[in-house]
C-alpha cells in the first residue's frame, strides 16, 4: 500500500473486476491515474493497494521470530526491493479527513487581519488543492503560482522562490513535501522579514517548529518531540483557537497602547508645569498635594 504515483511504478499486472489478472499496459495505467485524479479532486486522500504471490520461506512467512524467512530478510536488505517489484495492482481506496466547520470562517478572519496562511502537506497535490479551496486558503480558479509540490518549488532558483513567496497576500499550498522543505520554507519567509508561526504534530515537523518565530505543536495528537521543539502547545488541536489567541493578543496590545497614550496625555501638563517652573527657578506651580488631587480626579 502507498501513494499511487509510487506504487504503480512497481506494478506490472492488474487485477480486473472479473478476477482476471492481466498485464498493466499504458491504457490501464492511464485509467487508474484518471480515477486517482477524480478522487483527489473530491478532497480524498488516495491509497493504492497491490499484492505479490511469494514462494518458499517468504511465501509462508508468518511474522514470528523463529521463521526461516527472518534469516533471509536480516542478512540481505536488498531483498525488500525485489519483493516490492513485479506487483499486481488491486485498486484505490479514498479516505477523507474533513476539515472542521470552524476552519473556513477562521481563515477568512485571518485574511482580514493581514495573516497569510500557507498549507504544507505530504498529501497529493489535487487533494491538497481541493481542501485548500474548501477552507478558503485558495480561491476557486486560483492560478498555477499558488500551488506547488515540494520538489517543483525547490527546483526553482532561490530568487524565483522569493518572488513566489512575496507575490500578493493570498494563500499558498505546498504538497508532497519532505521534512526539509518545511524548514527551508520557514527560513525563506523569515529572510523576507515575516513573523512566521508554524504548526505541526510529527517528529518531522520539529526542525521547522524550532526555526519558526512561533512554533505551535498539537497537544492531543502531537509527538513529544514536536512539543519539546515548539514555543506553544495547542491544547485542543483546533486552528480556530490560534486565531482567537491572536485576536486576544492584539486586543491586549491595543489596550496597552491606549493606556500608555492616556497616561502620557493626562500627565504631560503636570510634568511640563513642574519642569518649566524648576527651569526658570521660580516656586513650583503645583505642590505635591495638588498633584495627587489632579491625579485622583482625572483617574
């Protein structure tokens, strides 16, 4: 079992609906890929399944440590390559992990707040795009410069990569990414002066979480390695909570600014009065009791 793109290259036969096994020719391959694209376009994660009939010790292998096949498998690891070739393709399985209802409204709030969202996933490109459109990261009819596979994006020169990342304020989708791609993307964004928040849950997310300005790990499904590498842990694994936290943080910051402005504006008169009278060498315009009284009534 595995990604259709990878598994099909290891198959040379296909099992038909009537139970007959025939050679996997180009037309059969195209039919399978077309079905995969159709399923991926419906936001399904597509898994390909295949099998192989083995003979001898490998054919009767039952997974126990005392079986004779263990000797073959432990001595020569290249035997795995032989086993996982010449497979018979069986079919495709579509799995959906539907986004939560609150994600789309949260993404819309982020756009209004000037927060740019990028999806980085190991899923198939079509699946990632369908999910991104559903939650509002990508608009319907998005251009080709908004979605890349990890390999395609990093095939560009660094100057082109920077140009793509700095183009507009819309969302971006990176699919079929490797762990190193996530870290490289964070590095590129930080080099452009962006404040980067990275969310993740797996061991392979840890380097990117550590490098980001704010690493956010999943508290329920996250690994201990991801939690250790992050700055914050999301207790409910809900993206909407991050948006609420940013909103609360901005509110606190705005209140602090307003309070500081109020203190300066309300006390500047008192400061000026004391400063000028002291500078001119004349008695203070306000005695301490009067200053306290002014502060009391203004507050």
